[in-house]
C-alpha cells in the first residue's frame, strides 16, 4: 500500500511525450492513432504526432495522475483492471476506476517510474524491446530501464498552418468574413474552400498558449466584446489561446486567463 508521500505530485500538469530510458527516441504511442476504446499502447519512434502526446493531470484529492492521449481523449488503462505481471495497457474512456490511476516516482537522472495505483505494478515495455510496436504492460518493479520513462513537455498542437473545422459539420471552416484584410474583420463559419482566409497559423508563445494568425492578413484572432475578430498581434491576453483535448481528434480553444471558449453561435453551422 502506498503512503501519501509516495503518491505526491512530482510533475506539473501539462502535455508531454513519454520516452523510454534506454532509447530516448522511442515514446509511448497509441497503435495506429486509433480513437477507439481498447486500442493498444506501444512504443514507437518519436515523430511528435498527436497519438504520442499525453495530457498529464494530477488529482490532488485522490493523489494520482490521469494520463490522457491528446489525439483520442482516452486515458491509459490497465486492461480489465489486471493485477498480474504482463497485464496489458490500452486506452479507454475515462471512468474514474483504479485501473486508470497512476503514481509517478523518481527513478533518478530525470526519469520516473509509472505505477498503477491499483496494483502497484509498474508500467513496463515487454522484454525491454527497442522495436517499434513493442507492447506496453504492467509488471512488478525490477529497476530495469524498461520501467523508467522521461516526460518531455510539448505543445498540444504543433506549430503549423491549419484549416479549423466544426465538429458538427466537417465541411464548414473558420473563415475571415469576405476575405477582408482590414483590422476588426469578423471570424465566421463558411463552407470549406481552398482560400487563404480559411488558413490559420498556430504559433506558440510557450508550451501552453498560442496565437492563431490568419494567413491572408497576418492578423491574430482577437476576442473583443463577445466576438472574435482579426487584429495586429500586440501580445495581449485576448489574443492568446489554449487548446484542450475533447477526443477523436477534436479540441476546444480557450481564451487565456478566462473560462471562455471559442463557441459557434446557437451551435449553427450555417454560412456566416
């Protein structure tokens, strides 16, 4: 049984890749980038894709970490709540069960052990394999490199140009009204098209917050009086955004230092 000091918070909440100690280029990965319950957890060469990023959040009351895949929104889970050596680890929708609760303990040199709070078994790469696709399981602690992992903080979404689609209608995209290059032109929804007014560059300020810049105007999305418009970037907090995992490849976009999110009026997908 863990005592409180062994289950304390040792890593800040954030988004991380989780690499093996014996090969820093191999990271935890959800097989095939699947969104499905029961998709397998494996190791794979690090290419910074979404299925290799995990949102780490500590539960202060219950003293455990939940580890959520940034791609699927599913969490690391010991299959069937297994408590024996070799029990498989997969992703599953969050349900608050002990099979989804993890404890981090210092393993030295910047590495951590990741323990199932339920069984006290350790996250482990089967056979200490370095191969792409090697299975991840839980196993009794043995101090080997197969049970030591490094957490490297990364950005939720990679810096790049994107079209931003609505979950309720994937044919509708964020669009600057009329393709205007003027300050205060409004962000709206419009039928997808191959136009620069629907292309936005995500450019991170730090590992959590980004600016979102319209390609055609080089102006940043800015929250003003309940609307989102484009305006020159001036390092203001109403121009800085944070993405949060929803699941199945979708994200919420939250305004810095507020509880407000980008929201489509009346949940409509109508043009304009």
